[in-house]
């Protein structure tokens, strides 16, 4: 006899857990299955070297939606987020540096250019106005372009009208900025504001995070925007750390889910979605067990869901062909390292803990440097002068490393998602890891000698471990043809798959990647609407 539920969710990543919490709060019987031995998906904390723990893949907090934190009561379930004392620290190749963060950005920019400092306030106001639009839209279903009768057309027309009213509240200047940010390259956008290389780099870095592109690639201005609509403790655009690592977020979500009656089973990979009478009716696990459900929600990458778990004959061929062309690939090479001591930077010497050690430490001194890194990776497989963002969370959380020692997260770019010429990342991961550490060492001499142990995640490792195809941390590129009403495809922006009873609640849906929880929240709303339970109920 198969177990039976109202909804079974594939994948206990953060979006799957968020979706489960909202469904269970509406009195649905929910089960979540996870292929790995721990919940969390890419938001997990693990020991990678004796005595050293860190976030394995995702590594910092800002985009997690405050409504979701409140609704799931995550702080009561153990979540504690602390803000960085500085936002970012950019050591420069000429021995100088630039800091950004609350109360310091303007004066830091002024050290390089009075003109850029004067423009900074207007730039920030423009970005913030457009980021507010994204915040408003993140927890809403986009207008879904559908073939259907007048009822469907009117429903989606009303949705589009409501969003149009939000955009109409922007001034004409802001509407023009919105168009720029959704279509232009970050480089072109920033060149219009600033004259100093390091200042443009400070804002342009966000445009290539998790994206295999140059900052001069069209649409990267949107990626920049995507990374600034978050907040920490009510401070818009701030970044922080979860005490205990990113796994603390998903552990708190799992506690909230179980408190609401959700069943969570780990070590339970899915073999296929059951299809009966033209609708999803449950799942079959790889061990042969069946789990029956009125609805199935998937938190896995769209390509994995539709190409591997749903029978091909159950999907429209045009839909399947488009999903197989879904762009997925990130220039990301992820590492964790255990350190015997804090790094001392040529630009700002000293191994005693300081504010810049709590920041995002970014080696990418100019947009031209980032552009070369991309071109180099396209030709050679990886950049010989890579982009490295390093965070040292143990400066804010001493539970992650032995006393006096530290852990560092290295988010490195650019590398090819899949190596060309038949090469495998399994044969080159150690070589590239050495390069990333040597790159940091050039700016912080002695760093290489301080490394006690390391954990390496090439794009192939990220794919095999977390189902991030091409190492894509967003479950699909954030390009204009894969955003908003086109995520994952026109006609399916409403979290409903073309197979009745099958829903999508992962980052391959609006508003996209990052640890936001928004896709899980929005998918739950669609499922509840279809089951006649139209409102969330908090417990």
C-alpha cells in the first residue's frame, strides 16, 4: 500500500521547505523527500576538515524574504542573522583599497573621485527605487500568458494591471532606469554614472555573481539589481551571516515544517513522477516505494524534473523541447578553507580581527579585469586571473572553527561550466583550487601557508551534489528570456507545470535564484488556490 498525502514535495532545499510550511499551515497533509542525507539543498553547513564547519554552497544572507522569516517564525526555531560590519572590501592591485558599507561608502569613494562621490547618492536612490519594485513583485505571481477562455484572460489581465499600477507610481526617470537595468550591461550602466575603475568594480561585481558573463554582457545590469533587493534586520541592501552557517536557515525551516505536521524523509531519491489519467498522482522513490498524493511539487532544477522524472509522453513536445534548451551554467568554482590565522592584506596589513575581515573581500579591481576573466575562461577553461570573493564567517561566528583559527568561503569565477575539448573537472579541480588560493595570496601574502584544509566544489561537483546543472546557483540563467513571465517559460509562470497536479516551487521559477524562499511561498499560494484553500494561515 502506498502512503497517501495531499502534497508530496521533491527536494528539501529551502524553497521546498518554505512551500511545505505554508501548505501544512493550511491543514494539508504534506511530505517532503530529499535525496541527500540532510535537509537544506545548497543551503547546508558541513564539517569539511576536522574542527572546521562552513556553508558548503550558498554562503551569505540578504535575499531571504522578511515575510517568510516572520511567517515561519524562524527566529524562534533558532535562526540568528548577524550583519557584516562592512559590506565589501576591495584590495586593489596598486596597494590601495576601497571599502563599502553603511556610513563609509561615500567617503571611501571620495578618496578616489569627488565627482563619483557626488554621483553616488543619486545612483543609490535610483537603484533603491527599482529594488523596491522587485521587493514588491518577489512574492507575487507574474502575469501568465495563457491560451484559454475569457476567465483566464481576465484573471491574468487583472494581474498585469495591478503590476502596471505599481510601475506607474515610478517617475518617468525611474521607468527609464528600470528599462536600462533590465536590458543593458552592467558595464554600460555603470559607465554612465562613474569614472573611477575601482568604484565601478565595487558596484559591478554583483552583476556577474553566479553568472558566466562579462559585466559588459547585455542583461547583466539586471543581475546586479537582483543582488541588491534583499535586506538584513530591516536594513535594505545589507548582507549578513547566519550563525551556524547557511544550514541554520534550513534547519530552522525544517523545525517549523515538522511543528506544522510535515513529514520529511532524507536519503530518499526520486525515480519518477507517477502519472495517471493525465495528471501527477505521486512519486516513486528509487527504492521502489510509491508515495501517492493529490499534487506533486518539485524543488529541483527544471531540466532534472522534466527530462528525468516526468515520463516524456506526459508532456507536450514543444514544452519539453524548450526546457531542454533552458540556459543553465554558472562560472562558479566554490571552495571552503580552514585557516590557521586571518589574512593580512598588502593594502591593509594586520592579522588581528578588523571590520574588513567581516566583509565580502573581493578580488576584482576593475570591470576590465572581470571582462578579461570571462574571455580567458571562454578560451582556456578557467581564468588565469580569476575573480574571487572571500568571506570569513568565523569573524562573526566563533562556532565554525577552533579557537584562534578561522574558516573562509571562496566564491570564485570565471570557469567554464563544462570544460571544452573533452576535459573533465575531475582532472583539473585541484589545479584550479591552487590557482584560486594563489590569487588571494597575491593580495594577502602568507595566505597560502595558512591554509590547513580545503573543500572544493567545481561546477561538476555542484551539479552532482546539489543538482545545480552546469554549477548554476540560480537553477537557470537570469537573462531576459528566462525572467518574470518567462520563468521558466511563457504560459507556465504560475508555478503550474503542463501536467495537471504538478507544480514547480524551486529557483527555476519567479523571482529566480538566491536563498529567498519566494518561489516556495508563491508556489504554495498556487497549490492552495487549486485546492480551494486560498489563504495562508499562520500557526
